[in-house]
């Protein structure tokens, strides 16, 4: 797939730690925390997300430059 995708780090029982990743390919993502997996967001539209949170522009730029960007609630992107 050649478009930016959104992934949530999720446990076997649906628990989430608050990490969200953006990448073009799931294979580019870092290892999840033990006991968790990266799950793709079922509905993700870049433009809609940017309208809701213009600060994501920098996150998306990091994902393009580094292959992925991980956001933890309350922190800046890491790629």
C-alpha cells in the first residue's frame, strides 16, 4: 500500500497503551511493547485527521522522512 496508514498498539484483550504509529508499511514499525501488537486503524483519512489536529502535520512529515512516526499521548513524534 502506498499511502500513510495509522496503527494502534493493542493487547490481546483490546487494551491500549496510548501509542499510535503512522507508516506506509507495517513492516517499517518498531517492535511493539511485549504482549502488544500493532493493529491498523480501520478508518483513517489524512485530511480529516489534519483538520481535527493540525499538529499532526509534523508527525506525518516525520513518518515520510523516517519511514514511521510513533506518538505517545502527551509527547512529540519519534521516528
